[in-house]
C-alpha cells in the first residue's frame, strides 16, 4: 500500500464496535486508516423515503395499509436494535421479499387478467415482516 499511496484508496466499512475491534487486531492499522467517518442511521422517515424511491423505480406502489405496516415495523426495529440495524439494506430486502410474496399471492388468485394496479400494488399481506 505504501508504494502506491497516491494512487490507491481503500475504504473499510462496518459497524462501529466491530470496526474498532478490527483496528485493534494490528497496531499498525490505525495509522494506515487515519480518517474515520461515522454515518448515523437513517430515521424512519428517511427509510420510508428510500422505500418509496425503490418502489417508484420499479413502478410499484404501496397500499396505504402496507405503507403503515412497514412504517410501524421500521419504528420497532430501530427502537429494538442494539447498534446492528442494517438501514436501507433491510428496506430493500423487505420490499424485494414483498414483491415475491405479491407475485405468489396473485398467482394463487388464479385470476385471468389482473389489473395493472393489482400487479403493481403491494398489499399488507405481501409484507411478511418476521425477518427480511
């Protein structure tokens, strides 16, 4: 690394406690990574904005009760987390999982021609919030 220090950038990312522990594994590491940036967790509102952005990108929308269900779940997850909340990754996983459940739900309805709105709307039952 030292020979290419002006041509090479290495970024390490992780949870604060785990990163501190990693840096303590070798006395030379802290001097090699002198810049540390802490990023705060997203708020519930920011996570909902991310969810809406992800949905819009795929041309999906939330049924109002599904949106409420996701908001309540995120609120509980943040309140109960102990420094290991996965932020936007959790939202992405929940939405992708809900889309898969929605597809199965629509197939099981055995409806010949579901409407575009039915195809593009996630309902509360599509959000299985046991774990992403």
